[in-house]
C-alpha cells in the first residue's frame, strides 16, 4: 500500500520512511505543506502520515483543504507533545487518529494499520474475506487456516486485494501501490505477480475483468 509521508524533519522523516518500507509500504515522502496538499489531492494513497508543524502551509491547513475537496484518505497526524488543542483541532478537521511526538515507531505502525483497516470496514488486526485471512501485524496470509508462503511483493498484493475486496481494481492502481519506482513498473510485472499469487491461492479467488482490472471475489455469504 502506498503511503504519503509529510514530515519536514529529516531524521524523523528518514526513520519513519525506513520503518514503513520495512513494513511493506510504498512510501512517498514530501517535506512541505503545498507539496503534500497537491500530492494528497491528486494521487491515490492508502493513508497519509501528516506532521502538523510544516514550513509554509501547515499540516492542519493541508488536512482541512483535503477534506474540503472531499479527499477521504485516512490521515494520521503527528503533533507536538503537550499541545492538546492542536490534537483537538486536528481531529475536528478530519484526522482519523493522532500521535504525539516523540513516539515509538511500533505505535505509529499500529495506528496506521488501524486507520487503513477501518477505511476498509474492518476493525480487527485479523482481516477476513471468505476463506482468506490477513494478519496485518504478522504480515501473514492464510487460506482455510493454512499459512501461505508469500514473497513480500506477493504479500503486498494480497493485502491490497483484501483491503479492497469486491472492488474492481485497475492494473494501474496496483502498480502505483506496489512499486515505489518507475523502473520497477514493467508493464507486465503486475500480470506476472497476479499469476503467481493466483496459483498460490488456488481456485478462482482473483477474477480478471478484461479491460477493467482485477477483483478479489467476496464470499457468497459472509458468516
Ligand atoms: Ca515539523
């Protein structure tokens, strides 16, 4: 999943970026409010981690603009310690959660997982679609209780499908969320990846909608 990181502090930004990458996210890091507003308003992200203290346009204004423009991406704001009024303002402006600085990276990751899950309509760390289960903490996928042996890239793909189960996902969207760099975006690499994952999942869980994209089939009846 692709995450927008907005942080002007280099060391903190580097730490967060590294932790997100290690957790399987594709990270786009911007350092200024104007850039953040533009990126978040025009591109597709699973979530944003937004520092409020930014040069130029501050984080709160960025958030307000996104919400005014009906951009509903989940947003985790980073606030300075002890500024409770900032947190209240942030939540009122449409933040999904907040984290006061300094924080433990584990907590940031947990909160990010929670807001992306909630956006997908699931509240447990274990997400379930039919016989497929995704453990977002352990980064594992199981099918009928049997754990699947997936590469990091395959895991990201399955995770994205589970977060968007039942929706037709254009190939371009998968490419954006799975690959950080343009050079990784070989035109047929998504097809190859989907083919590999499909074999590991077995059956016909992932459907190809020719000309539209792919969809992870929802079970006939959710138990
Ligand atoms: Ca800052």
